[in-house]
């Protein structure tokens, strides 16, 4: 993205930020509440119309060539937004339909993802009848159903227990090793430190630093110390 701007009336939520996420990278995007993280994510995914700047997804402008750009992005949002009347399996199959994917291959991929994330025993249950941790897994599976090249995760482990958090970390590492580009926002700084190779920190709609994780920690400080120093009012 280049010089991305997003305004809501007179309020500027994202103020001219530029980022380049490399293919195959595990990229962390951190900041305090209200810094502009979710607004940026929504702009990348095409859910929010930007006020200025340019966003390209693997070379496809996400306005001029929006069909191709959106097809390449899988988004797992912070809030659950499943159809309450669908089974877990149907949530995945219906989501694939939004990207023009249908038929036997989609059903097989849905079953594969349900198995990969430990949801097969619940495949025919409504999502309202599963636990919060299982909903997190379903959100991740839905983001992957159309085989995107970029996975965007907005607080993927919020509200889950330690055991599931570690399982999710393992799955995300595996997906990244398989070549998937991952763009992560999280308030768990240890999560970013463990998973991300490069991190950008946003404050007040502006990028205050963007470096490889190792460089951010080179002074011997924890990521928490670096984060607090850069985002302190």
C-alpha cells in the first residue's frame, strides 16, 4: 500500500501510511486501540473505501481490479459474523460461493479444513452451539476456504485459552511454511514476537516504526518495552 488515507468525516483514522508485505512473509501490524489497525485491514480487504492512496494485492489494484484482489485475500475478523442458522460445514461451503467456488472440490476442501482444525465432530452443528475456541477455528477455516494467497488475521487468539492459543500458533506457522502470506494484528505482544518476522507499529493513524523483529529486539528489550516506548502519549 502507498500513502493510504481513510477519513471518517473530519477524523483521519489512517494518515498516509505505506507498507509493503512480501510474498510468503509473516507480518505483524501492532498498535494501541484506535490506532487504525482494523481500518487498514478493512481497506486491504475491500470492506472500507479508502479516502486516498493505493492498495495492490499481488499486483492487483484493489479498486480497479477488485474481483481478483479480493479473491486473493482471506480475512479472519475479530468479531464473529457467521450465519446463525448454518452448520459449520455449510458456513465454509457458502463462504466459498462468494468467490465463485462451488461443487465437489469445495465440499472436499471444507471437510479437509474442518479436519485440520479439529472441527469434524461438530461439522453439522450450528455455530451457536460450539465454544468460543471452536468459533475461532471456524473463522480461520472460513478465511482459507477459497485458497487465498494472503491471510489477514485480526486478533485471532482473543479470548481463547493458552492451550488453544499454542495450537493456533502451530497451525499458523504450518500455513506460513506452506507459502501463505500472513498479516497479523494482535494485542498479545508475545504472539507477534514469536510468529512475525517483521513488525510495523501504528499510532494515531501513522506508522512509527517498521523493522524486522530481530532488529526491534536488538537492544535486549522485550517487544513490550519497545511497544510502550513508541506508543506512549
